[in-house]
């Protein structure tokens, strides 16, 4: 039998993924030991749900705390011949443990699986994404290539999995329990971080045999909610430093017990320490030495470095400066090491200047541009990260052109030269160019509809009007359990980013409420103005604008139009903040059904990079994804089909039919995002799961209108109540009141 030991501190949704992994095992000869480490989670429901299905026993830590104590208690209680440690935020797939246990024999004490990292939930995880995460992480932390690393037996295992102290881990391995009992191996209760290193070295050095298990992967999950559920590795280095040293020392002591046999392991640990020193420690040492902890840690580190075999310098691509520092560490005084560290960091910065212009611009910005006087009449605009000339910024700008005359100088930030600012006279500046930093520093106002970038310094005096880009149906920011598609510090970023907004626009009281919980903005930051981009739907000349656009797009006069505007999927991620989208509508079929009456306008979300080949359907379907302003597209659309995008909140101002094609509703609702509203009760149109239903609804659109009339009225009263064609005016009069 396998005893699966799970320590749990925080995060019910994570735990559910872990328990689901066990539930899905075909191999059933196991027990699950859940050790609760002073958790504040309400776990009753989860425990009741899984109790009988996964042979679960629950234990609580009393006096002690921490993952080490929890695992020790689990070991004490384990009845199985084998033990497996599963962290409550990790998971695996398929018959993972069944495959591993099948490889255990008289000569094997440890079977290990592949090991991957991701910040995706189990339902969203895809191999390609994990590889992407992995690659990205490697690029950041292990940019160098390990050279001439001669390990005798399980070289790949050691190198691939144990690159840093936090990855010298007991996870992803099935152990014969007698290894622990016979050798009296336990986790050190005093350690709260890096608890695995010494235990792993003991297990590894005592094991009779160790074998890989092909086709199995342990999935270690990152947290990206540092604010409310901090992962162990997200704690500050200052907090974890003493644990690092103690853990490292204990691990080295294990291998030193039989140094002749395990010299390669000692070298490996030495190398890990040296990499830590040049990657992390010099950042702390660079500051003044007067704080007690620095001297204390410095002396500790000095003694650890005295034991390092300098052969390791050849095993890694250290720079000459780093090599010199590592060689001198054990013998030189603090002052020398500090000045050397400063020099190394300065050289790195200069190198970064060369390879990354943005870092150079940022430095110029901090040291030069930020000292220049601020221009009270300069206003910067940016829409959808500079990818469009559209949204609330466009309509605020247009209003200012007409009503503020030459009082202001206007600057538009664009992502590429295809983005054309077609109105008025303004300066067009490429995002992240040197000029961009210049204008960001000198302009008093910034009007944008997404977040301001975290790497661009923003002066305290700047007034930021964050217009945002839609009433939320799907959950946002802090209202999401986890943001799958974002980096580890995403929620912290959201918090500091939105705290900086002087004004955040809201289109209705519903958004006002949700934005406060999603972005942690205060009520006083929110301007319930309605959306400037919706003003166009109340323009007197809106029919003329529509007629011009129809002609420009080549839509025949006798045809009606359907705008298909779906949103993006968190789990269809490619690189660089872009997503893919697979069209779930058969356009040939739609053409056969409606080709005589309608033209379909396909509008992909601005995150989507896939372009859809419509060449064979040119007289029926038009790709309008690159058309900047979706508000103008609303004007020419006789109905809209969407899924979970917020487009319908805006479109509803026109009171034209809305159809929801939600073929992946369950996944989107439960796994990917979750919703603020009950789609089946609150929305102004039918929720359809199949193409047949969509076709049927289009065919009977008058009937659909009739059926949803009452609900449409209620919807508009709730969500379009502030839009009246004057939102831009309200915003300008408030934000630019001085
Ligand atoms: N959009 C677009 N084309 C699409 C989808 C969206 O031009 N096919 C634009 C619309 O202006 C829409 C905005 O992007 O209002 C936001 O799109 P969403 O699909 O709602 O997605 P997201 O960018 O994640 O915004 O609170 C706002 C949203 O809920 C979050």
C-alpha cells in the first residue's frame, strides 16, 4: 500500500486539485493522510466529499507547526509499505502512482517521475504551457549552461530536478517506507523553508536503487496570489536566509559522512550555493553592512563558502568577476566582498542596457526625465496597450479636441505604426521608446483603458484616469481564485497598480461594486460616469457613420450583419501575452443557411493572434479584427453573437439582439474564470451551447427578441443606466477640472 502524505495550510481550491489527482488513480491500494497545519480554511465540506472516495484520514498538528512537522506526523501515521509526499497545492494526472509502484522491486527504494512547474490549475494545465513556464523560469534564474558536470549514475535526475535549494525536493518520488524507518530519517521541525534538502540527501545516499518512471509527471504549482496565499518561495530572502544556510549545511553534512562515495553530490551542493551567492546574496550584501543581520549572515555564509571545492567554478559559466568573488569569499573581509558585489551588479546592469533597451530607457527616465518640470497641459492617451485607437480614451480625446481647443497638448501611445490616430492634431509616440518615457514623465495626465506598465516609473504628480474597458461578466483580479494566465506576483501588481489610479471609470453601479473587490480600489477613486465609448451610440449622426463604414467594408446594401465577437481563453496561451482561438462556428454552414440575408463580421479579441482564413467566403464573412474601433462596428451590426466578452454590455445601448454562444460554458465557469452574474438569469439573450441552436436563434431572431424583451429592459436599466451620450463630457469636466 502507498501512504500519500499531504500537509495542508491554506487554499481549498488547490487542495481539491490535489485530492482529485488521487481520486482519478486507477491504482487503488493507497491511503491518503491529510495533515492540517493550523489552517484557517473551512475544510469540512472537502473532507466530507473525499473521505470515502480516497481512503482519507485527517490529522491536526497541535503544538508544532510547519510542513516538516506535518510530514513527520504523516510518516508516523503511515501504514503503507511505500510513502509519497504530495503538497496540497500540487497535482498529477492519470495512474501516476500505479505506474510508479509497478517499478518497485528488491533492488529499488526510490522511483521518481518527471517534474514540471506551472501556475495553471489542474483543469487548465497543458503540457505545452508548463513547458513554457519552465522555459521562462529557466531563462530568468538559470541563464547559464551547466558545464562538464560529471555525475556517475542518475546525472539527469540530479541536474534536472535539483538545480536550486528549493528544488532539492522529496516531491515527485515514491519511497520505500523502510528507508525512513531503518535510517531514522525525519524532517527538521525547526526549518520552515528548504526543509527537503537534508532528507533528500539521506534518502538518496541510503537507497539501494533509484529508477525513473517514464511518462509520469509531478506538477508543482506556482501561486500568483502573493497577497492572500503566499507560496513558501514567495517569502522574502531575508526571512528565508537562515533556513537556507541551516538546510544547506545539514545536506552537506549528510554527504560528508561518506565523502569518497558521494563527492559528486557535495560538488553539486557546493555549486548550488555558489549560484545562490552570485544570483541572490550579492544583492543584499551591496547595501551598507551596518544592519546586524547582514554581518551575522555574512559570517555564516563565509564559513559555508570555506568548505566549497573551487572545482565548481569550472562547472558553471561564471563570469570572471563572479569567479573572483567566490574564490575570495571565505578569506576576505566584508568590505572587499561588498565592493566586488557592487561591481558585479554594475557590470550586469551595463550588459542589460545593451541587451534590453527598456532598462536603459528606464534608467534615463529615473535619473534625467523625472527631474524635468511637469507639463500641466500635456495629456497622454493609450488604448488596449497601444494596439488600437478606440475605447474610452478615444472618445475622451475626441471630446477634448472639440471642447478644449488648443488648451492641451495631446500625445497618443501606440504599439505599432499600423495604429492610426485619425482625429485632430496630436503627437504619436511608440510605446516603450525613449520618447514614451519622456512623455510619461513630463505629462500631467494619462488616460488609458488597461493597466499602466509596471516597469515604467510614474511620477506622484501624474493624474491617471483609468477608464477600463468593460463592465465585467467574468471575474477579475482579486475576485478570481487564481489568475492562470499571469505571473507569480500578479495580484500584488494589480493591487499597487490600481491603487495609483486617481480616477477609475464605471459604467453602472454594478461595476462600481465589482471593481472595488476585484482591484481593491476605493469608492472615492471611482467615477460613475458611464462609458465615453458608448457616447457614439447616442450621436445624432450615428446612421451616417454606420453607412460610411458599411461602404468602406464593402457590405452590400441589401444585407444585414451579424457581429461575432468572442473573448479569449486563459488556457489557449502562446507567448508574449498572446492567445489562440479556435473558431467553433462552421462558416460554410452559416453561409448556406444565411448567405442570402446576412454578412458575418468576425471580430477577434485583441489578445488573439490567430488570423482566420476567410478567402473562400469573401462575399459572406469579413474579418474586422484589425479594425480599431469596435464601437463603430456595433453601429453597423444588426445582431451580435458573443460568449463571455463584455461587448454586450456596451452593445445593449442599441437595444439590438444579443446571442450567447457558450459551447465551453462549464469549463469557463468552473475552471477558467467564473462569473459575477448568473448567465441564465441576468443576460439579455439566449445562452446556446451548440451551433444548431445558434442557427435556430438567428433564423427565429424576431421570436427571440419577443421572448427576451422584458429581460432586455431590466438589463438596460441595470447596466446601461448611465449611458446617455454625455459620458465623455462628465469625465473631462471632472478629471480636467483644474
Ligand atoms: N473586444 C473586442 N473584440 C472582441 C472582444 C473584446 O474589441 N472580440 C474589446 C471590447 O471593447 C470589450 C473589451 O475588448 O469591451 C473587453 O473584452 P472582454 O472580452 O470582456 O475581455 P477582457 O479584455 O478580458 O476584459 O471588465 C472587462 C472585461 O470583463 C475584461
